[in-house]
C-alpha cells in the first residue's frame, strides 16, 4: 500500500504505526489511516504484537464493534 500511495504522489506521514501495519496517507488536507489485515500474537488488551495475515475472518475477530459492524454490512450487500 505504501509503495502504491508513494507512486501516486500521495504524501505519507506518521511512520510510527508501520510496525503494527498502519500507514497514514495525507490527501486533500485530510489524513487517512490504512491498516493491513492482522492478528494479535500477544496482547495486554491495549498494546499488541501483531502478525500480518490475508484472512479477513481472523482480522475481524480482533476488531471492535464499530469496525465489525462496517465489515458485516459489506458482507451482506
């Protein structure tokens, strides 16, 4: 994703989230956080060591209600 945004000339900011799979793109004076699919390997409830995945179901199992609601809405449409 990062390479794709950079190739399109979209500014990337806040590199701190990359180790957790999150990049921040700045487009039209707004920031957009994009996070790859991941699973928690070890967590204390707030901080986690993550492993990247391609499994949407495993990613959804670690998300909060808001994200899961959006995910569920997209499955059935």
